[in-house]
């Protein structure tokens, strides 16, 4: 039987979440951060894509023959400095995740320093909440929210009101939202790997 081999990059963005793998518009499997999945399919034409929430990759169409293996890679477009703008990608559902052919000599990209639960556990809950919840989630969310409020709200018409709103947003999103997000993700990872 033909096989489709899907390798997922290991990245900070979505590292604790699964991507759904769809073949011919049916969910056939899920793939975790840094994981590889081998899916056997029948001969003939197939359409494959990955999905997380409402964000989908482009669809790949392929015609497979007996014994043929196709190697694919998937991950998020939000890498490096683009992680700061990860929330913007949520409004671009076909740009947030990708699925593409893996070249023979190509290595899977890895920017995730926290790629598995044992490293997260070694980090400890406080450090995880600080790094992943407050710094990587809370601060960028507060900044993006402040900028959006300036663009969408005509009441903010001075630099002083912008600075005041930004400070309030930083306190709310960073301390409250970031802490809750980090703590929730810590608990989720702990229960998933218990």
C-alpha cells in the first residue's frame, strides 16, 4: 500500500497542541509537536491537509501508486520574530499552518527549546508560567490589543491616553491573562503526560 509520511516541526507555537490530519476531507489522525506519522492509503488520487481550530494548510493533491511513499512536512508559519505576531495569524487561517513536500536532503526545522514534557517539567511551573504565559503570551497580546484599540477606538486621541491604556492592558493581559494561560497550559501538559 502507498504511505504518506507526515513529519511535524518542533516549534514553540502550538507546541502543546495537536494538528489534525485530513485525507479526502476525513480526519484520519493527529500529529504532535516534533512527531512523525505514517499513514497507509489506497492507490489513486488523494487530497491531504492539516488543521488546527479554524486554521488550515493548503491542500495537496497527489496520485499514489502501489508501494509509493510520499514525505511531507508540516508546522506553523509563526517562527522566530513572527511569533510576536502569532495572534495576527489567527485572522489569516490559510497562513498560520503549512503542509508541504519534504525534500530528500531536507531536515525538519526545530526552534522549540521546550519540545517535550520532561524539559517543561524540569523548568518548573513558576518558570514556565513566567516564560510561556507572561512573556510569550501576555506581553505580545497586550501590545497587539493596545494597537488595535488605537486603530478602532476614536476616544483614544492623545499619547497620554494611549500610554495609560497600554499600561492597563499590560497589567491585565500580562499578569492576569498570561498567568492564567501559563498555568492552564502547565496543567494541561501535566494531565496529558500523567
